[in-house]
């Protein structure tokens, strides 16, 4: 399973900006926003992780989802990590270039 840039845009739009969270890709290829505390307890479930979206910084929500550069950067990095994972390569699961 793979995801599209629109999936990333929808993920960002669905976020609330009062929780520190990571955009991650599950082993099944599903995009989710995971609170930092949940990620730290379940790292093995998420082979690909982008840098944290710290609360109050505007990284998530409807306004953030309209920022084409932000959406594109998150999409590019998550897709790169997911492709590496699918190909059995070592993934630097903390993506943020």
C-alpha cells in the first residue's frame, strides 16, 4: 500500500495543534498522526517517522494543509522512507531534510 500527496494533505488537515505528534507510516503503509508519548511506547509499529509536529507551531490543521511547500516536503520524505522500508533497506525513520 502506498499513499498520495493528497493523503498527506488530509493527514495534516486532520491534526490538532495542541498535541506534540509525529506523522508516521505504519508497517501496512497507512499514514497516521501519533502523539509523541504513544510513538515512544510503540516504535516498532512505525517504521517511518517524520520530525515532530510540536504543538502550537502550526504544522497541522486546515491552514497548514494549504501550505504546498510544507505538504510537499512531508510527502517527499515520508514516501522516501516508505520506499526504503518496502525495499528492505535500512530506514532513517526520523525524516526531516
